[in-house]
């Protein structure tokens, strides 16, 4: 399919079949919209302009860059496991209101994963990883640094076991930063490929939701620890990851606040919650779209001034990005990616953890529930029927299975509000790509 | 071309579907990550084999 869109006075054509992006003038955009059957007024277009545009459309089609037929079938997925989310601690030193994990407890008792269970999980991953060489483990919570001793021992154990099998681990960890002391930072910098730091942005925004158990805001302690951590992190990867809610629809201010505070790798995610005062609702989408555009403009302005930063959702690499097989395979949860909770039970991903309907087995033995696994293995872009006519489908792969399930009761049923935000971010990301090319060519 | 300029198109690849890239959820956010925000890590790894592993 072909998607024609505009960003202010710039016009773009995205061809999903070839995954190619083109820039055009307003007349070409208008005539292509006409060709796509959209109701447009082309009465002002001259015959010469029409002829010039038609020649361009034909040339692109001949080159396989416009109206290229899309791939219609997903690849057969392997049964090899490549990643685990280890719920190293079902407890947290914060009580964030929007927490999907029930403020760290996952609707059960608060508990820490034992080293024995963590080792069993690593064994499970290695044993089921087949020919995969690169394996991943994310230390997650609650707050994983509350169980740092087990994190440390597990990393050392995994490295040793992997080396003996000719494999290598990539470790990641998600933390609220409160326990990010010097010795912890040193270990994370030495061993972890990526560290995700949870910080929502401006103090008043962060403290309104991310509170300690005694009701105090956590901003001051978190940001100081994180700033120090990032300073010594060097060029190793990290993300400062915020959540925006209905209370801060001006979230571009939070992203820029984070950039102003020295964080150059930022992610800002829409909240997933049923809480009425925080949830994102359909009526907010126009405002959110404007906010992404504001962020896009500020992002480009800073980049042009040599003060650029990385914003996760503006990364869309159409040239060297994921292969088509990856882009139609959906997220991998429940098939190649699992989460393991403190007692060793296995779930499709962290967002299903604790839901008895999705318990797939245990690292302490037995087999995985093949019924649940088959549902996730068979799910891909092409089982998500609502995605069929969406231009962003080969970029988002049908979205997050857990979000789909929690909002619509089906991992293959995309959640419309998430889709709307995704499409807006993808258009902005494509505009950024084009602006960078213009700048490189000395046109910007 | 008169009125259209190609901005980006996928590079030709020798290998696809090797599966050695990171799983989608392990990137930055754990709630709204998407495949398209990631890179082909085979390319990354081959450019810097010591960083990710051969």
C-alpha cells in the first residue's frame, strides 16, 4: 500500500511493499491521493504538472519503489528461546500509581527471586536456545536493585555457563535509580549492555505519581543518582525512560527537561492504566499528536544546533533496520521471549506475569504449555487483521501482544489508541529521516 | 525524476531472518516498543564484533 502524508509544508510518500520513503511536492502528493481514491480537488493542476507527476510515479513503479506488492506470509518461527525477563524482585521501594505490576507485587505477595531460581532460569534459557549465539536477560522488578546480590551472582553464573557453550549474554536492567550507588553503578557499567532508568521528567510530574511508600516524591534522589551514573557510563548504552499520563500531555517539556539535564538517550511512553485520572483516552489523541510534532521540531532544532539527543520512538531505520522476517514476526513474547517470576513460574512476558491463565510452566521442570506457546508462536503481523490496511504495519508489527490482550481480550486485536500514537510517531520519525538527509545534502 | 525524490530504501542484505537480533521487548520501554525502532544487530555486530559477540 501507499501512504501519502504531510508534515507542515513537506510532503512524503511511504510505500509499504518496498519500505521506501520519498519526498514530493504538493502537486504530486495531491495527484497520488487522487490515484489512491481519496476525495481531493485537483482542478488547479495543469496538464504539464500532471504529466510530470505521472512520469515520476511510473518510474518509481518500474524501480519497485511504489505500489510494490507486499509480502503476505510470515516466516516459520523457530522454537529457540533467546531472551528472558527475570523478575528478580517482586517488591519495590516506590509506590507508583500507574504501575502495571501492582506497585511491584504483581497481585501476589512481595518476594525476591532466590539465586537458585535465577540459576535455573539461566539454565532453562541456555538449554532451549538451540543454535542462537546471542542471548539476553533483562533484570526486572519491582525494583531489581533491591535484590542486587542475586543480580550480581546470576550475571557471573550466566557468563560462565554461556562461555562453556560458545554463547554470549547481553544483560539489561530496569531501575528507578534509588539504589544506584557507586558499587552498583560500577558493576552495571562493566557487565550490562543496556540500563533503563525510570524518570518521568519534570520534578512535579515525576513526584505526582512516583512516590515512596511514605508518600514522598522520589525525584530528587533518583535524578542525582542517575546523573552520576550516566556521567560514568561513558559511551555504553542506557535509556532514561519516562511515562506520560493524562496529567502531562505536554510531555515534550519532560523530554526536553531530561535532555537539558544531560540525558542524551530518552524514551517517553504513554501510560498503560485503567486509572481514570491518568489513562490516555481517545479525545486526547489530537493533543498528543500536536505534542509529538512539537517534540519533533525541538528535536530537529537541537540536532541542527549540535545539541541533539536520541529519542527512542523517533528511531526508524528504513535503510539498515530490521529485516522483513523480523518485522512481520511480532514481539516474540511467549515463544522466543519469556518472563520468569520469583518462584520460577514462566509467563509469555512480564505483562502477563501472575495471570494464572498465562502460566506456561516452571524453570524447575516439566514442559511448557504448548497451547499457550502455539497461540503466541502463530501470532504475527498477518494474524492481526486490523493491521492489513495500516501503513505502519511493517514498522510496528501489530504492537504489544499484552496491550492488545489487556484492552481487547485478544493478542491479535490491536488497541486503537496505541495505534493512533504509533502512526503519528512513525510519520514524525520519517520526517526526521528526511530532514537529516536534507541537512547532509546541505539543503537544510 | 521531476517532482519526487527518494529519501530512503532498504539496503540489500545477504542474510535475513537469522534471529540473532535482540527481542523487541528488551530495548527501552517494555510497554510500547516496536520492531521498527530497532536495528539489524547482525550488521551492528559485524561492524563491531567485540561489542556484542561473534
